[in-house]
């Protein structure tokens, strides 16, 4: 065991009937870092998280959290982890405060301790005003925050976030990212599953890409982006007559490849860094070109998969169950 | 969300990486904390109490006034006879709800979180079972209350009457491990309800709940004689009205012990295996 690795897994295999959810997955997360596990529905992300959080036992392979085996020392593992599932798993009939106090009691914080910890977390997650309302009255974003708060009641060293932002709108997603960043800033180790390269890029120190229960890539976000291509700048000039001139400017600010019309009236060019955005804005202003859309994109999961495997992630969704570990 | 950029609040827990040294009676304390959760859920959804409030009222009114004259010659005599039976029947059907609720809860994922906590794995189930005691107390109170309004009177003394009520509550508490087991084995909440009704209905009708067993054909009498519901009803009748108790209380207690001894381990095992 490397002293530094908080989460280690070797050769995890798990089969459900005929579905081979995991076919030998290795994972390694050093202390105080974030691992992004990127993959489409049905890739085996949730199964891996469920094994690491002691909810499932692997058919083969082994995993350790802080050095404790997830099967043999499951009880010890449970004392140092926090789990936030894909679906907000708080009790809807209980208030936010009651939910958190329940977990505090179960984690042996004592009556006063549970109360104090619940109040701290409600405050920190901006839920104090809603603390005494049943969770079923919460908005989607509030539920996710409460769900995450519930997994932090015991101040766990290791936090599993299974698609924490799926279904949230972009603003709420960025709020969630801030939360994750501050958890890590506080020394926690986080394993995060996601379907968005953008999310993994924003949060993770390293990214493991899995597909069909196998690891198909493991790299830093920068390394992965070098492989799959970096960001794309997309522009829609207000006046289609400006398309040729816009294309010229884009090609100049881009990383070398000529601008391409990807949709009717929308031009795109690969760029190397964020500065290309500001530079293009300045040049459009100088040239007197008004634009209605201007955005910077990372490759989508589909594009990542196409680059890594030669086919898109969604291609085989029709031939296999999307939810292997419901 | 402006506060979110601060570091999260932490506290030294001293739990992680230290040797687990749980305080005693973990199962009891954790189960009680989770029973409190079921209680809160019950108060929040009063409409879920219809089976334990309205049903005994409707059954008593309908059976007493429709069948009373024909079966017992007078509605008052029939009310005296029937009330212990209705109490037993509604308390037994009241135990079905726990299976339905557990099935729904597990589908929602909150049990995943319980299972990822360092608590005894059986605590969420034991807690849910204990939390439902309040429902059985409500059945007892509402049955006796409507019975009193209709003219039912206890012929014994308060101690025996309370013993009768406690026996009925204990019966439901022990029987509820069966719906818990069923809820782990079938896919939907509706299926739990269907299976449980199919099991409970013969128990409550092929018994002494509605009529004395002496007029029944011999083969059915044989079933009635061993039916746990029969023993419960005979016990409650004896404790409320002073009719001969025989060994019925002991048989009822034996059935209760049997339910727990068989269904609780099976339910816990099914729960551990359920993904």
C-alpha cells in the first residue's frame, strides 16, 4: 500500500446476471485530491462507487479506503466515508434539520453534538431558512445540498459523489462545484462520478474514464484534453454576411486549424486557452462584427469517447441496460 | 450561496482511523433513533393512518348493524362479541403498511445511505418495525372509542382490558416481520399489499372474528383452531369480557414468538442480500 493513497482498487469485477458491470477496474486516489470518474450511463461508475462505499461486494478484485478493506473491514470503512447518491437520498417527510440530526445521532455525536453539527451544516449550505420545512418542499438544488450535507455530518475523510450535478441547471451546478472545491480545500479526498468532461475538468486532479466496466483512460485533465482535443470557440455573427470575415478572425485566434461552420450560421475553431475568448471579442469589436452567440466548449462526453474508442458513448446505449446498478 | 466559499465546518470526531469502540446498546439506540424517524413520517402524512382509524370504525358499524340482528339476535350482543375480533383483524391488516412503506423507502435510496453508515445493518428495519407500534396503539384506541360510542362495555377490570390491548399490539408488532420479509422479496409496493391481503384475509375470516367456530365444517374448524388470529381474538374476548381464557393467551404468545423467530431472521437476511 502506498501511504498516500486514500482510495485504492485493483481489478474490481462485478456481474449482475448477464450484465458485466465491472470487468477489472483499478482506481487510485491520493489524499486530499479529487478523482473524476467519467463515463456514460451504464459504464459501471455507480457500481464502482457502491463497492467502494461497502454497499456491494465485488465478485473479484479488492479495494481499500484509508487502508481498510471494503469487504473485510467494512465497518471501519463506513466510519470514514460519506456517500451522496445519484438521487437525492434524504427523507422527504423529515425537515432538513431532522434529517441531519438523525444522521448525527446515528453517528454517535450525541444529542447536543448532533444538534450543533446540523445547525453548522444548514448554515454552511445556506439552508437555515428552510431548516424546519419538510425536505419535499425543497427545490432540486436545495435537495442536493441537503443530501450532500447529510453525507458530511460525520466529517468523513473520504467523500463519494455519484453524479452530484445530474439534473441541476448550470447555475446550481456551479454552486455545487464551489462546495466540492471547499471540501477538498479542507483536506477531504473526493471521488466524483460524472458524465461531463467539463465537470471533471473543473474539479478533478485526475480523471479516470471508464466504459463497459473497463478503464479506458487515466490522466490529468490537461493530459486528457491534449488527447481528446481542447476547447472549441463557437461564434454566431448576427449578420450572416459577416461569416467569411468572422471565420478569418477565428482562424487567427485559434490553435491553427481553420474555422469550420458546424451548424448553420455558427462557426467553430479549436483554441488552446481561455485567452482566445477575450482576444476574439476584442477583434470582433475592432472589425465591427456583432455576434449573438459566443461560447467556449470542452469536448462533450460523446466526443471524448469517440476519440478514445472510435465510437460514441451513446451508440451502444440501445443494446445494453443504461442502469446497471439501480 | 455566498457562504460556500468558506471552508466547511469541521469537528474532530476521533472516529475515523481509531479502533471502533462503540458505546453499548448500539442496536437499541440506533433503532430507536430510526423509529423516531418513522414516527415523524407518520405524523406528517395523517392520511396514511386511514387504515388504522377509519377502517375499524367502518367495519364495526357495518358488521354490527348489518349482521348483528341476524347473527346474534341483537346488535348490542353482537357488538360485545365482535369488537375484540375487529380489533384483532384491523390491527393485523394495519401491520401490512410497514411492508408497503419499506418497499417504497428502499426504492428511494435512503436505505443506501443507512447502509453506508457505521450502524448495525438491521437497525433501519428494527426501527421501522418499532415506529409502527404507534399505529397499533391508534387502532386500539379508535376501535375502543367508536365501540364505546356504540355501546360496547368492558365487563372485566381495567388491568385485564389493558392486558388485552397490549396483547393485540404485541401480536401486530411480531406479525409485522412477515410484511417486512415480503417487502424485500417482491418488486413493488402494490405487490406487497396484494400478497399480504391474500395472507391476512383467510386468517381473519376463517377464524372466530365474526362468528363462533362451532357451526363450521370440521376441516375448517381444524384450521380455525390453530389460526393465530383465533387465539388472539379468544384472548382479547376473555380479557375484555371475562369469557373463558383457556390456553389462548399462551398460544397467542407462542405464535408471536414464532413470527419473530421465523420471519425476523429471514427478513434481515433478505435485507442484507437486497442490493
